[in-house]
C-alpha cells in the first residue's frame, strides 16, 4: 500500500465557537493596539458599530434634525455655465405635457399573469373610458410581464369606475388588485 497516514480530527460546534471567539478577541486586541481600523460609532463616537449604539434612539434623532437643517440652510451652488434642468430654472414655465401626465388619474394593476400583453389590458380597461397611456412592466431580458401595470385615464371618473369594478376581479387564473397609483416622486 502506497500513501501517507491521514488522521481525522473531528471538532464539535462548541470547540469551533470557542476558536472563533478566541480569534475575534485576538483580532480586536491587534486592532486596538495598532490604532488603525478601529470601529467608531457615527452617533456617539463610541467604540462600537452605529447599528449597535445604545444612544441611537435619542442622539440619532437629534443628529438627523441637525443634518436636515444644514441641508436646507445651504442653497445649492452651481459652477458658472453648469447645466440647470428646465424644471428648476428661474423664470421658466414648466412644460404643460409633463404636468398634464402627472395630473391625469392613474391606477396601478397588480397580480397580472406573465402572459398578459398591452392589448389585453387595453381590451380590459377601454370600456370604462378613454385610456391615454398603458405601461406594462416587463423584464428587460426576457420580455415577460413582471405582474403589474399602470393605466392612465383622461378623466378621473373613468379611472374611479374601473378601479371599483375591476378590484378583486378574476382575470384568467388570478384575482386582480387595482389601486390608485402613488406619485412617482414618493
């Protein structure tokens, strides 16, 4: 027989845990002695993680308020010649098309089947009134529906009627969930 003798040493979880604790304690003493890489809390500057700070509920709120005040007190400064978006330019009138799109009543439809297409949604929501826009969320790679869509109507009463009629409506093998869409800024 050719080969070396192999000895098998089994360790219990308790032994492994003790070894890990010893290793961690050793690493911490090395860090403390070197002075580099020491963990410092952002709230109280103590030697622990911010997540574990005992003062995060009391001091954390005060720090958040101070940061908000500092952010609101300073107006954004721009270099001369820097690009300024039209929505925040002084003296500019906002584009009516974007404002109208935000003001139009939009409903969110979820729990759609993967096979659902925009034409299916058009057929389902058109009877309640004129639909100005349909957005069906699809996977970029596969093109399969992600299971939700946004339907924008021209009139609020049409959207309301569709919402009341189609909420919990059985469509295919699923039950639709229809609700008012939240504004994109929130």
